[in-house]
C-alpha cells in the first residue's frame, strides 16, 4: 500500500514549528492581558456601585456617575475583545499543530516496508501534480500477518473447489515444507485468455520464511465426510473399456461368444481405471478399446494369447 502524505518540505515543517511557538506566545500574552482587564473591570464595577449609592445621597454629581458607568462599559468591551483574541490565538495554534502533524508520515497499519519509491528532498503529494516531478507515494508496506495465496484454477476443475476446503501448499523455495491452508473464496470472474478462475487461499501457519510474491504450488484436499463412510458399490474396469462419458458411457460385456452393449454409471476417474457404479457385475469380462463399428449382439471370439 502506498503512503500518501501531504506535500511539505523540511523548511515548511520548520516554519510550522516556528509558527506554533509564535502563536503560543501570543496566546499567553492575550491570556495575561485578559486577567488584567478582568481585575480592572471588577474594580470599575465596585466604583460604579459606590457612585450610585453616593448619587442617591446627593453627595456626587451626575457627571461622576456617568464617568464611572463609561469606565465600566469600556472595560467590559475590552474584556470581550481580549477573550476573542485568546480564542483566535488558540485556533491559530491548533491549525498550525494540524499542519505540522500532516508533515509526519504514518503507516495505516503495522507492517514491513518492501519498497521505497521516494528519496530525501523530493516533493510528495496525495494527488498527481503536473510535470511529473511530484511523488504520490513514498513506499510500499506489507502486513505480514495477512499474507494469502492466490492461484489460477482451470475452469474445468473449479467445480471441485469450495470455500473452506482444506489445501496443502508447497513453496518452490521449500518443496518439503507442506503448509496447511484453506480456501477463502472463489473470485466470481474467469480469465478468458487463460481459461482459469482465481482462488484465494488463507495460510494457517505463520512463518518468517513466508514472504510476498513467492512461487507456490497447492493441492486441494478432499473434504472430510461427516459420520461413518458406507460401502462403495460397483466395480473397477480399465479406462479403455469405457466408451463415452456421462450419461452416454457404455461398456461392452463378453459372454457366451457374444458382446452385450450396456449403459453404465461412472464415478470419478481413478488413474488408468474407471469406477463403474451400475451396469457391470463383478466377474464379468469387458471388451478393451471397442471399435466404433461395434454395436452389441455380434458374435466374437477371443484372441489367442501369445
């Protein structure tokens, strides 16, 4: 994953640090002035209260009362202005701090840097800039705890792969190490050029020998059946004795000098043999590599063995 920080040079970071110091001092001065004005306002409030009391007794003139009132109102206005200056100074410090934080590169997750694409002194930016002189990333990091295997499975065999199916993986670098794994998901898209479907596989064993982009071979294992397995019926015949596939599969059985054409039900291929579930009984003899002209019911004789 590429890291995309905000564009800022080392001089820019120094300027932001200097700005934070200046705004912090301005904020401290504004707070100090705010305390002074509050003290003066408190004194002006007491003076105005005394002037009111003296005015009721006709001991001072109306001009003195008005002057005391004006002094109080002026200090109230100065207090509001000082409070606003403190707020502006605080916001200026916060903005400068955010801008300074944007100059620090932070990875979105814990990982290992596998590639460094930017050099000291280069300009970096979250978006591409004109001219091609600005980097949009500084490196690539990999989360070693989330490594997985991706393989291309021939679409003819994808029906045998299911999510959660156990898998045995073997690295080309360590062919004797069999890594336990399981199918995460089958990507619902086929590659028409290669006639394959991509399958994601989770690695159950974490090891320092596992690194990104290593070559690997996988073997999809049969899912364990739940409960006791029942007996499997049928017989095994040579693969060349079966003509056709699926519902069209037939076998020619020899008996009493004639051949009988029988439709059979097949199980999965088993190397050089075929498992016939129905259509042939144990002990019967079948014709190997029956020609296309053989239809069934013809009289035949056994060839002499030499």
